C-alpha cells in the first residue's frame, strides 16, 4: 500500500517531546500507513528537539537535538511542530520557522491567544500555514468544526467546558462533597494541570481557548486582553449543593456571545440546568456548544487534554497542511476562518455591559421583613426574580441562607443591587453571586 506513494515523504520536526510531543511521535509512527493514505504522502519525523528522552517513545534513529532552533533552521524540514508551550521562546521559534518558509503546527493556546495576530500576519507574508487545532479542547476537532463545518452560519454564541482540570475539580466537589484544595492536589498529580495551576483554576487557560474560539466564530482579531476571567477558587460546596437543589450544575464555562452592542467574552463559574447535555460533562472531559442561525445548537465532546487525544489534533493538522502545501495561499482555509481583510471590528464588551441571569446567596439575620427588603431592592432596579429558596436557620451562626435566581439583567445592574443588599442591616457578609446560563 505504501508503495503507491511515489512522492517523497514530507519531513517534519517535533519541538518538545513531552506529553503531546511524545504522543504525536507515537501516533505518527503507529498510524503511518493510514495517515499517508489520507495525506497522499508519507509524513516522516526527520528531527526532534528535546531536552530529555521521553520513556514512552522509541525514537530509534531519529536525529535528536537539544536546540529547538536547529529544527526551525533545518533546510530539510517542511513543517515545524511546536509543542514546547509558553509564550516567549515558543513565539521566537514559530516566527523563526515562518521566516524560513516552514509551515507550523502548534498545540499552544497561550501563544495563539496572545501572539496569534502577529504570527498569522507573518505567516501570510511568507505564504505558510500555521495550524492550531490542538490548542483548544485537546482531541475534539472543534476548530475545524467551527471554521469549516459551520461556515454557512452566522454564529450567535458558543459556550464551553474547556479546562479539564477545573472540570475535574468541580465534578469531585459535587459528586463527593470534597473541598477545593484537596481535589486540586489530585488533579495536579493526574498530569492535566498547566505548569502553573493558577492558569487552570483562575480561568486563564480557558480564556486563552475562548479567545481563539471567539475569533474563528465571529471573524474578529484575537483579543485575549479583553476577555473577562473569573476562577473557581471561591466556590464552596454549599453553593454547589444549593445549585443542585434548584436543578442546576455549576460548571466553569467560557462564553462568547454576539450582541448588537458587541461581543461578550467571559470565563466564570456558571449555573447550567442539570438536564442540559453539557451540564453532564464530568471529570477531565471537555465540551463546546456552538449555536448558529442555520445549524441551531451543536455540541462537541471529548478528551480535552492528554497524550494521544491532543496528538490526534496535531496529526490531523499535519495531514491538512500536507494536503494544502501545494495550493496557492489564497486558496487555503484562512487561519482565523474569515478572510484576513474581512475581520470585523465589532468590540469586545466590558463585563459590566454583559447580560446574564444570576444566582445570589444572601446570609440574613432571622428577622421579619428581610425577604421583603431584598425583594424591594431587586424590583426597584427592574430585576425579575425567577425563583427563591429560603433555607432553615443555620445552627452554627443563627443566619438564614436565602437563595435567589434572577432573570437576565445587565451586570452593572446586579452589582448595584448587590451593593444595596450588602448595606442592609440584616444582611451579614458578602452576597455570593454566580452567573446562570440556560443555554437554550
Ligand atoms: N491544563 C489544561 C486542562 C490542559 O486542564 O484542560 C489542556 O489544555
């Protein structure tokens, strides 16, 4: 079968032989024949740059260097695969590879979200492809689905569980009642967490991925600095349980929504009705829901990280690049789905101009009339209450937890209401506020 490919194999260089690099090497080797049947040519790993061997890879006679720039400057290599992570060195490596006329495949979400505009401009100048399917949601081909599969649609919104570590933590908190810090340690041991785990739990990793998704969904430049990011570190098991009692699950969601005023780009804990498919995405799994005017809602689910799931996306990009190498640059799929001269300047909205429903937890003294005062504060600001639940007096502090879910309202309006609620004499401490999305 392999003999039917008369064209010479395409030579690729892998920079970084960690989890994803090792997985990419192994998948390319194991599935070489299937991959060549798809690409129309063989794909040969001609060089690897790695600081140390990966015990899960038998690299055999493949040349190995310790210097990633050896790969970027190797005249034999057609495609550089950047799997070192981080912003600084990865940016230099990718720009150098592009400068040398090489195509690039990367799994680096931080790099694309922060430096993507610069990188794609340079790639256009040099007529090369930069492919990044593995940067978002590991093994789920969601970039391709939005960029190509949904190309007919005006996309209205998308919402995703796009950080496996955070989702694992929330799942354990809900299912086993475990505390946040305890679960985080286990998530780190599982190997999914970022080098700096605050990237996972503070939503930075998810914001990188959301920035990329929003660009290809709406045809806007990458604007990571305008994404609103709120982490899961303040979530308590009490709120997880109250949400459950109201028929919701709490998920750390990335939401991008097109409105007339601008685009909402936000990552935060979110209550989702428990019967939505996406509310039942558990553990380290990822899922992205995309709502388009023609297709309606679609849902993409799978492993969001890990050795071979991520390698699956890297290798799919390689196949795409190999097929498109001989096409004129203007006949290739644009990096950000829309033609570069057709990107829109529709602004990213600041968070106080975003609209959402809200879950509020108020700790009140057990006095008559408190509920009436709370209701007055909300109604004076035009905030409609969807449901309300008053719990029994807590034995340890004598306070009554009051749980409310509002209808959709501007963020600035709810902040105003919370300030007024916290000023009430019978309200103790801060009001807990978590956004609610119906996703219908
Ligand atoms: N730290 C990321 C996660 C890895 O937990 O999802 C994949 O990007």
